[in-house]
C-alpha cells in the first residue's frame, strides 16, 4: 500500500477497516440491547477511518445516507464492524458499513446493521478537496461501486429538488 496524499490509484482493499467492539452494560438501552446511537457512533468511526485511509486527508461526515437496524445486539456480544469505500466522486466518497454481532461463547454470528455514509475530504483551509478515485477489484466491489454511483445520482437529484 502506498500512503502518500498523491496516490492516484487506491483499491477498496487498501482502505478497508475491520474493527471489533464489546457491548458493555453502559452501551445498552433499557431493553438490555445495544443502544442505536452507540452503534451509529461505532459505524461513523469505522467509516471515517476508511475514508481517511483513502483520502489521507482530514474528512468530515457530510451525511448518513442510509441506516438499517436488522437485529438487536446483546450486552456481552462482540461487534464486528467492517467499513469500505464504495465510490468516490470529486471530493466526497461513499463508505459502506456492515455490522455483525458475535456471541463470544458459541461463536454464532448475526448481521445486525448496515449503512452508507458520505464523507468529504478537506484541504488546509477546511474546504472540500479533490481525492483519488477508488479502484474496485472484485465482482462484489464492482457491484457496490455501481450501486453507490446510482445512489449518488439519486441523492444529487433529491437535493436539487429539495427533497432531502
Ligand atoms: C460537508 C461539507 C464540507 C460540504 O461543504 P460544501 O461547501 O457544501 O461543499 P460542496 O457543495 O462544494 O460539495 C463538496 C462535496 O460534498 C458533497 N456534499 C455536500 N453536501 C452534502 C450532503 N449533505 N450529503 C452528501 N454529500 C454532500 C457534494 O456532493 C460534493 O461532492 P463531490 O465533490 O464528490 O461532487 C460542509 O457542508 C460541512 O462542513 N458540513 C459539516 C460537516 C460536519 O460537521 N460533520 C460532522 C462532524 S465530522
């Protein structure tokens, strides 16, 4: 992996993030499962790291474009968080995040959460700064690239129409 700011080619794999958290009692809601806001915090951090690895610049979260809570996560579970840059525009990039719970004793894993976030890279003046394109290599990465591109087009259209 080449880590300079001037890389013109970066693969998805170069910047992928795999993080593990443990759900502590203070992370839980009154139902005894992980609080949604805490899960979003973990997502945002993993996604920001992937975006920063790609841009090698400071980045800000511009939007959380989609978030699905598919299943609850119990106190004591491991939380496996995976983030990858799906698509890069000019200064912004979409990062996809997928989360699975893992029972520490049985090892049973369950997909619990997925989301898409958009980050913008900033220059030294805090203004959006152009970043290198991302190179999808596998079939799955290529599919995600095309899907993210389509989401970006739709989002730009919705923003123009002031729907979001
Ligand atoms: C995100 C931010 C830098 C965009 O600045 P801006 O002056 O509106 O930038 P521009 O209009 O030139 O757009 C720059 C890029 O951001 C994207 N963008 C801007 N607003 C966006 C939004 N709400 N959602 C998704 N993308 C957005 C644009 O599509 C553009 O992408 P591209 O260069 O790949 O085509 C600015 O709105 C900001 O600083 N927001 C606050 C961020 C923040 O505090 N986050 C929470 C803490 S990290």
